[in-house]
C-alpha cells in the first residue's frame, strides 16, 4: 500500500490510496508546490493533498501572494454584493447560536474583514481579526474593525475569546492539529469554535471548472464527518452542524459545511471511518476529467486557427491547462489578469500584464476561465479592443 509523504492531518496515519495526481504551471517565485497526489487515508477516510510543502511555506504565500488582498476582485470583504451576502449569512448563524452581543470574537484568516463587519452590524462590538496578509489587515481596519497581522502558528497577544471563527480557512492549513492547539489556547474554557469549509461530499454537484477544488491552496477536503473526527482528537464536541449552499455569484453556487464545537471534559478520540467521501470524490474526479477532455478538444481547435494567442486569466484553471492540455505548447504573447497582485509576475517565461497594457498586442484573446468568461468578454468589448475573443466553451 502507498505510504503518504504527509501523514493524515487528522489521524496521523500514513497508508493511503491514490485518487488523483494534480499538476500546475506556477508563476516564477511561487512558494507552493507545482503538483501533488490527492490521497485517501485508509484509517479515517479523509481526503487530502499529499504535499511536502511546509506550513511556513503556506504562511509565506498568504503573507506575500494573497489573492484576497484586492478588495474588489478578492473575497472575504464587503465590496462584492454576493460575497457580502455570504458574510452576512455566516454572521447571522454565529449570532443566532451565541445569543450574546458582548461575546469576544476572533476571526482567524479574516481576509478583508467581511464576517467581522457583518457581526458589528448585528450588534457585536468585541471583535478582532488576524490574517497573514498586511493588505488584508489594512482593508479590515478600514472597516472599523480591529485586525492584526498574524497566523495560527505565531504568538498572539490576546487570549480568552468566547468564540474563534475559521471560515474557509482550515482547507488551507498544512498542520491541522497544530492549528487546533493554537485555537484552544485562545479560547475561554466554555468557548465556541465555528468552522466552515467547502463540502467535499458535494464537489461533484457544483463543478464550474474541472478539478477546481484541487488547487494550490486547498489541501484538505472536508466532510462534516471528517471535521468531527478532527475536532474529537482535540477534545471538542459538535454542538450543531450541517451542510449549506453558498451563492458565489449570479447563478453560481458553492457547497459548504459548518459546525459549532465546544471543548469537553471527556477523552473521546474515537475515529469514525468516513463512508461516503471516497465515492463522492471519485465521482467529482470522473466528471472533472470529462470536462477537461472537452476543453482539450477546444484548445486544439483554437491553436489550429490561431498559432499566436493572448491568455486572459492566470488562475487555477490556467495553471492546470498549461500542464494538462495543448495550451502547454501554445505560442502565448502575454498573460492578462484583473487582479493587481499578479501584474508584473512571470508565468512560463511570459509576463502577466494588466488589461490596460493590451493595446497594440495583435492576437486573439483566449479567456481562460469558465466561471467569469462572459463578464471578461464584456469587459474586453467595453475596452473597444479589436482582438478576437475566444472562450473555452462553444455554448
């Protein structure tokens, strides 16, 4: 049986089954891995990325390369109306559970402060956020909320919180057990932990791009059962939890799972094998590969008609296509991206430029996203560029 390089972050077991191998073409200087195996722990059934990238590498990535820094294009803030509604929904869930506006609350990985701002709207005032990105911290502070630069693995000056929030954070963490030790040290004895992550059991029902959830950042794939296994190892009992569906944009939905946990006096560290996650992840991989094969047919056709192209988008899909499709052999004049944090970087030896630098580049623009392709196509038309615009789908 295969032995994982990274022991299961929940139960520390090393024997695994290989489910998928994922590769990426990364920009120069990117601190994370350009590929890993997606594996299933044979003891508890957890699915995770078998990556040797260290926790310090992930901390450095979110300090120096966080895509969430731009409050307009990033998430976790108040600029995007769909994202703001998501933050408000989570804040209402937390407020309804706590029923205590005087509660002292810490949001770990607060991004641009959206949940904390939403809680303040609901009357909660003793609020604090931490995030490794200095820009995200500044964005949060501009909302009138206390925030500090930091992470789950650095000293923090405050303790005795009534509630610690990790909303769409745990899936990014290499050392889950160490994270929980840090959280426990920040909680009052009767404190509550709120966890929310993508729901891996339902990935297959919400595919907007092939293998979108197997990316450079998401290295843990949780179900509610696996979250319970993790929390029991550190003495937490589930008080309330279930799945929910987030609205990420117009007609775009995303599966999530959440729960409230409280420290107990017992020593129940029972591991219950997750019976469903393997089948659901395998279904997700199969459906994704089918879409990826359809994209490959489209890319070959594009390159036959257009030997030189410009690629708009440098996100997770592009990083996969540059390895796994004929896009790897394309003559690309430039990459274009809306997020300022990517401007000036180099991908496959080619510069990443801003949209306003496109003037004068005479080649078709291939929009390398399936999630926002119509919005980008509209943006290109509004810029009055004469370049042909090509999507990865023909519908």
